[in-house]
C-alpha cells in the first residue's frame, strides 16, 4: 500500500511516516501544495493524508483535484482543531473528504483511520489475494502458506503484495522499487534482487507452491509453480 502524506511540519511528517511504515505502508511525503500535486500526477496512491494548512496554498485545492480526477483515492484531512471548525463548510461543500482528524492526534489513531478508509467498499484493502497455496490478506497484512501464518518483513511484504496483485504478468523492476521504497530513499542497485532472493527462500522453506521468475532486463513474474 502506498500513501501520500501532505504535511509541512517536518518532524511530524517523519514521525507519521515511521509509524505507518511500521504498519507495512510505503509513505511519500509532500511538504507543500506544489509537491503534493506533482506527486499525485506521477503516482497512483492508495490513500492521501492531507494537512489543510500549507505554506503555498490551501489543502482544499488538492482535495478538489483528487475528486475532480474521478479516482476513488480516499483522503483523510488533518488540521488544527479550530481550523476544522471554521473549514467545515468548505469540506462539505467544495469536495467530500473520507475522514478528518484534529491536531494534535495520536499516531495509533491515524493508523486506525487509514485502515478504516482503506477497508471501505471499493478501496484498496479488504481483498484476499491467493496464488496456489499462498494467501495474502490485504486488510490484516498477513501471509499464509497452506493456512499457516508466515512472517514476512515489511519490504519483502510490499514486493510480495505487488507481485501477487499482478500474478502471471511481468512486474517491472522500477514498479517494485516504487512499491518497496518511499520517494527519496537511497537504495543500492541490487536492493530489489536481495529482497526477492530472501523472499524466495522464505516461501520455499514454508512449502509455497509458487515461483518468482526473473525476466532479464524487464522485471519479475509471480506464478504458481509448474509442479504444484
């Protein structure tokens, strides 16, 4: 799951990103309206956490843009408590928001709100992916092989999620990098290969009837093993 956090308070943004990353999300941070709009044009996000008060514009304009694009991306608005009170009419009249929270808020509360909007009908969570004897519950972020729980580290989990979503099709390496790493994170040239090597071993040792095939110069494919 990839989220966009639009927040100009640097320390708060990093705290939120760290918390959400610990829950299995890949999080990009936009510190301004301009950065947020550029990120939304370049990437399809599963959800947006949006601060209304930005240094170069009004968060409502970003919200309108998301809604005008006709994408189902959930948007959670966050703002100071007094700002939410005075902006209620704008939120209801200009563009619908999926949820809103007043600052300050507990990080655990934000995680719960993000999970809740992603589980609504038509949203990204609430799906169960299955290939051969491997199952991935996108709501709980749990992986099972033959019904037995398998612990998978966060970055491998992000790669597995995308591969299973596109099972039987080649997933470009750069798409995997985008799923596993936030924008701006430094990565080694063989980082994806290393994650997938460990994931293959983990799945093999658990008795998974699947294969992760490399397609030279293109990417990787996840599919049921031929012998399964």
